[in-house]
């Protein structure tokens, strides 16, 4: 990965205007923010700049207003939560460029913080319109991108501004890029990847990319059934994309050529119905699944074998659960393997990086989220990074 500038490269910023792209696309219920994780992620950058005397203007999108002003998607809705989390007073500015922003900057003192309006109220944001970029940049001295979760979008405030203002990675972005570099950029080998989830179709590009990057590919969730079916296993009533067995075969052949070992479950937990603790629950060899049964998790002996494989590895990338983890007892395999990964990380023998909504939820459920080396809360951007794609927001910082 090419070097990018961080806040360490900034000189004296007293009185200077910082445009900081953050992620304030927060979950809301009845007009109140229900989870401030994303504000807390931006907090180190925002407070560091404020404490150094910059006037900090926060840029963010909220929802999908498609270039129209939609009152229910105004960022004024989240200013209270931003103030509470930061523990500072925050001004709201109903524009992102022009005289209104200029006047606000005149009112702000060194070290003050303001939230600008939802960037997606302007059609030029998602089009990365150079005129809008120029207008936003006109009021600022430098640009900081601290929104890795939006880095896969080439928008005016995620990519465009980095070309017209001195550009830096914020602390959250920096931590993310450094973790990803350790995971797949320049990892300590052997490398293992756990890829789970319901469908192969949603992770095709990830699987194709990973077989050339990792030494062990552990496939779980519903997508494992498609691979099992490709190997001639009768998966009964299990969730399975039978039309993609040919693609699964191609991925397995590519893995062979790249000396990547694919791990599929040879022992599974099956049931005739998908419900919590169903009466028909049993553990079965993968070749003995009945026609009226469905595979819902990896069996305990198979999980032990996966844990043994993990113990030989030095780096782990994890995206997606091994079973239908939201329903007990089909969370057992995910919890067991997550605990092994966490223990190895705590011992200092494994670098573990995980990402994606389901994955984060599963690791919290297993009680090990704080023991992994790094957990990315970015959904789409994390997946695109796992696919080996260049992320425009990151590439712009490297230039």
C-alpha cells in the first residue's frame, strides 16, 4: 500500500478550517439516534483537530435523499447525539458550500466544531461534480477523510476533495488501512480466511480473489452447501444455489492451483425445521443428510478441526458466520471458532481482522469482539476490499 498522509503530517492548524468526512449515517428510531458507534469512531480525529485549534467542519451523508432536500434526512437530526458523544457544543450549518458556510466559519472560534448539512441533498455529491467539489473546498484549508465505510464511493466529499485540498487520513481511516494492510496487503503467513453467509452469489468476487491470497479458506453458512453440492453431496432441503455449483467447482480448481486449502464441513448440524432448538435436531456426517433435512451449522468435531487449522496460521480475515447464528443452537460453530481466534489473538500468535454487519454481530454475540486485532464496521467498503478492488476514497489519499 502506498503511503498516505495522516494527522501526524499536519503542521500548526490553529484557526485553519478542516473539512472532515465522517460517517454519520446513524440508525434512528422515533427521531432519536439508537447507536452512536460511528460517532465514537470519528471522535479521536474530531477532538484531536479541535484540541489543536482547527475549526472542524464535519461532512457526512444521511440516507438516500437522491439530490433533494428531505427534512427527515437532515443532519440536524443527529447534532444532539454528536454533541452528547463528543462532549462538546456543535453548531449545525444548513449548507455545505457558499456564503452560509463562510459566515458560520466567521462565527466559529479556533477549536469549535460544526456539522454541515447532508451532502446527498446536492445532486453533485454522488456525481462527484467538479464544480461542487470546488465550491465546498473554497471555504477550507485542508481535507481529512475519516470515513472508510464510504471509501468505496467516488463522490465529491469522499474522493473529489482529496484532489483539490491537502488531504489526510483521519485516525479511524488510518487504523482501518493499517489493519487491512496486515490482513491481506502484506500479511504474516500462513493466512486463513473465514467466509460465511447465506449465498455464494453475494460473495463470488470475494471467494475468487481470496483463493489467490490465502493459504486456508474456510467456507461456512448457506454458501458451504453450494460447494458441498458441487462435490456431489446431497444437501437435502438446505439453502443451496444449485445453479452455481459450476462456479463453485471453478473456485475449488483455482484454489488447487494456488495451493489454497478449502475447508468445507464434513460434519453438520441438521434439522427438519428451522426453529430454535427443534425436536428433529441432530449431528450428522455430511454424506448422511436426509432428503427432508436442512444443514444449519457446522458440527462440533468439524469445528475442532477448523480450530486446529487456525492454530497453524498467523493471520485471519473473517467475514460472515458459519451457521444460522441468530437462532440457538445454530450459533455454536461460529461462537466456538470465534473464541479460538480470540484466544490465539490474545496470546499474540494471530492477527485477526473481521468485518461486515453479520460478522460484527456474531463476534459480539460470542463475547469476543474486543479480543480481535481489528473489527471493521464498514459493510460495502470492507467487502470490496476483500474482493481486491481499489477503493476510490483510499486511492485519492495515496496520490
